[in-house]
């Protein structure tokens, strides 16, 4: 499941994926625009039991070309919990 909202340089994303403990992996196959014939996989953390892989990110325009963004990713299950977070301050020349 996912949700997305955008308004100019501001936005919000929310996603959640159920990971079956039998497969131990959630993966997304991606490719760069300049090399579509060379795909690669982004793998979720491994787990012995089923859980939820969740991600929340947002970005707001704070004025004069500056933006502030943050992202929190987590893998949650009955016997594990992994969380990672980051924040970014950006500037765009206009």
C-alpha cells in the first residue's frame, strides 16, 4: 500500500509492504534511466518471521530555493524491529 501527495517542491510519501516470513526477502527491481538494460535489486532486511516494511518521507519548501526533507524506514515484526532515519537540507538555484 502507498500514498503520495505533492504540491510544488513539497510532498509526502507513505508506503507499507507485508513481508512473508517464508520468503525472508522483499525486493524492488530498479534501473537507472541511462542503463535500463542493467537492472538491480534493492533488498529489505532479512527476517525469520513475517513483518511489515514501512517507509515515510516528506519534503517541504522553506523558501528562497531551500527545502528540508526527512525519511524514516522500518521493518517491524513479532521478534524484530529495525528503524533508520535521515534528514536532508537542499538548495536549488533558480
